[in-house]
């Protein structure tokens, strides 16, 4: 790729791997018609070591001037978009630096170096170790129109604590969203209930909740999984500032016992054999014992579980078994055939 900088609107699918999670998602949302503040992405190759290349800087000046020409009294938000950031496995939310309300070209350049250097911070290293990232991060950087937020918030299109997918839960603060991320401001909680979009929360959000619900529902459907969305209200308009998969979502709701482990990943489930011994829907107590025993005798601690609860019935995850067959050069079709025969036998 020859370009070192590119507009959100010009990012092609081939360029997404160079944009980082945040930049790629912003570009995707803007191109799909979501209310995203305009901007551009500085790719990792625009930097040489710790410094921005002179060629990239001259190109960026042209981009900044075009934004100033198209928008009056504009200031900029300079935000991290590491290639490992905002993935389905790790969000790095709040770990890298962002610099807001930047105006002059010199201040934009300083902000770029602050954000770029944040990849080497102690907190990023600590989080990287926990998440299993051993290599250094490649850093793309987002530069976009700064939204003068009247209200800033986050919205989870499924409840990240209970796993309840029938409700969207969120929080907001008045003013910029940094105080929400940092915990400095007192957040107001609200809920949006599916499928009606019914709202429960402070009245300040009443004029905007319908559009927020429609846009969030659409994004969740298009992405195929629940989303963690950062949004803002400025000048009476809704803006999406970021979206990423919810990385801590539970497969079930502990309050209502609605449970579906098939949502946790791309696995192959069967109730062969276990369906004979536990033929009906299990009680929460029975399921807690089954899961505890599975965790106690887990093959790969903290990673892979053989048992699963899908809509109240017990299933077995045979994905690893099939992988073992393939690793030893055995024909996994024979295992699948046996499972098919058992399933047919159980239904006769």
C-alpha cells in the first residue's frame, strides 16, 4: 500500500488490516451511513521509528486544511487505533492515549506522537501480557472532527453483566466522554428493551433514545454480534464515536436462566449420550454442578469446556475431539457418522 494516510470514506476492505480495530470500524460505519464524525487514518507505515515521516506530515496538512474548509470552527480528536485494539478478544479500552480538542497543526503533530508513544506504556504492557499479546503493537492513528458533546455515553446492545440479550444497557454523562471512561464523572444509567425499544432512564435522553435504539439495533444485526458503542449528542444530533464487540459477554442470564453456550464461539455441539442420561431441561442447581465438574476436570484450564447449556438442555462440545482426530491423521468423518447414528437411534 503506497498511501500513508486515507479518509474514512476511502478505506477499502483490503486496507482494514492496516487501520486497527477502531479506525477500521469507524470507516465501515461511516461508509454504511452511520452518524460518524468525518476524519482520516494515519497508517503505521507513516511513522519511521518514533517520528512521523515528513512526507506523511505534508500530506496530513492537506487533509487537515480540507476538514477546516468543510467545517467551521473545527477542532480535532487524535485517537489510537492499534492493530490489536478493539478485537473480539481484547478491547484495550482506555489503555492507549487520546488527545482531544486539538486545533493547530503543531498541536496535531504533538498529539500524534503522544498517541503513538502510548503503545509502550506500562499499563499497555501489563494488559498485553494478560491478554497474551507478546509482540509490540502496530499503531494506526485516527484523526477526526471533534464533537462538542452535550451528552456522552456508552451503550451495550446486550447486558455485559447478566448476558441478557433482550435489553441494551448504557450510561451517560454530561459533556465529554473522557470523564465517563476515566470514572471521574457520575454516570446516569439507562436501559433500552428489545424488541419494542422501550426506554427507562433519565429524561435528558428522551429526545434521542429512539434514534439511538434504531442505529444500535441495526449495527448489532449487521455485525452479527452484540456491540459496545460509544456515542455522543452534539447540537441536537446523535454521533457514533466507536464500536467494538463486547469481549466479556456471558453466554447466559443468571437472573432468568436463559442460557445459550453456542453463542460463545464456533463450536460443534451434540447431545448424543448426554441426551439419554439427562433427557429434559436441567434445573439451575443441576447445571451448576455439571459445569463445576467440567471446570474441575478441564483439559485446557480456563479455555475449553466440554459441557454446554443450550436453552436449558445439556450438550457436549466435540470440537476438540474432532481436532485430535485430524491431528493424528484419522478420518473425522467416522466420528461424525457415529454421532449421527446415535442421534437417529435416540429419536426412534
